[in-house]
C-alpha cells in the first residue's frame, strides 16, 4: 500500500473522502439517511480525512457529517472551507472574504459539525479584492482561538500562496488536479513542496471522465455543475472520449479499474499529494479506497503522462465567467 500521508501534523490514509458529492453539485442530493450511510461506510473502511465546505448544500453537508460522524470525531482529520457565500435575497453564489463573514462562518461550521475545532479551515476562494495577507491574518486569529488547528487555501496561485504563507503558515492548498487538469504542475505543486504544505487534489477522477463510466453528457440534472463546463459540451466531450480506449488498456494491463489508475497516478506525483475523490456509491467508495494498493511502474506513469495532459485534452475546465474568479495559473487552451 502507498505510505500514509501527513496533514496538519497527523498521519492519514493516502486517499481522503471528498464529502461534497453527498449533498451538492452532481447527482440530486441523497436522502439524509442514505448520505449518512455513505459517510459511516467511509469511516468504517478506513478513510481518515474528510473534506467538506460551508457552501456544499449551503450547510447541509456539514450538518450531515455532524449528525452521523461527530461521535467518532477522534477518528478523522476534518476540514472545511469558507469564503463562498449565498446571497440571501437572490440565492446566487458569490465570493466574499470579509473578515467578519469568515469569523461567523467558522462558528456556524463548528455548530453544524458538532465539534469544537477543525483540523484545517480553508479559504475556499480568494475574492481578489481583500488583500490575501488581511484574510489570512484574520484566519490566523481563529487558530489562536483554538477553532482550527491549521489554515489552507483553495484554487490559488503560487504567488498568492507565498504571500499568504508569509503572514501565517499554510498547511495545505486544495485545487483541481488529475491527468486531465495539470494546472498545479505549472508552479503551485512545487511551491507546496518547498513550503512543506500538503497538496489536496479535488476532482481526481476528472468529474467522472477518468472512470470510463460517463459516456453521455446530455442527461445531467439541472443543478449539475458540469452543465456549464466547456469540457463537457457534447462535441468537445466526444473528442476527449477518444483518449479513453488506450487509457483503459493501461488500466487493464496494470490490473486495476480506470478510477483506481487515475488515483494511483496522483499518488506518484509527490508524497505531499492527497487525492480526495467523492461518491454517493458504496461500491465506488471501496474502489477508490483500494487505489492506494495499486503500484505503477515508471514506464506506466510516463505513458499516462504522454496520453492525457494539457495538450491532448480539449476545452477549458471552467466557463470564462467562472475562470475570472479563479486565482490559479492556467494553461492556454
């Protein structure tokens, strides 16, 4: 098995559980009892890192974790995020890093999670208005107050990470990273290594693309975030699908599933890289967990790198409007 990873000074299983899918963004929300069973099954399997956010179901995801897992709080590293807010009048999402909102957010998060502290509190998105030093300084006071053990950032550039880290130590950066999203390799992945921060990879199986189980993109529910993503536009997705037969052939050669191959590849990118796949499906939960048992040779890694990368994947990862909100370095597509 891949060696355990370290997050906020604690040893964790090398693959974490991204809880978002249970409440938010893809399939319709699971009934609470069913979502609770998924969370409990993840902990029973041996997942030790659970990731959530205030915006996931607008509190629903945190409340679900609080209801079903709070009595086992000591068995997990628990992280949440702030900075994406819902306008109470319009219902629209926005990014707001006002320090009073951040302080209020962690109190609401702790209440919903039924815990007195987080292991890490992320800034979910930087609003590019409030100086990052000011935001991180305010978040640092939450560490001093004992409300979180450490701080993290999400979807930020290496330059923003350096500025933030100079104000208060940053324990992790969380951004999208997979074979088909290589942006962290431009700068931030290495900057994390230099600073001693973990890199937490969300959407590690490319929003289902790398599982090989998504052949059609015209049946998403209305709230599915992939509806607005250029890579999931029908013609573009059809082009990207051409990458999957040779990818599946490599998975068959290795003796693992396509999802496991994607996760195992991420685990080769550095011992500070921690994938956090999410799912509503108990079989997929077990499948993802066992990806840590998959060993890839250097030859296989090189072939994967050559097959699926920023030059061979078609389409941007976000719409132009959403991309403007993101601080990360991006490849030109």
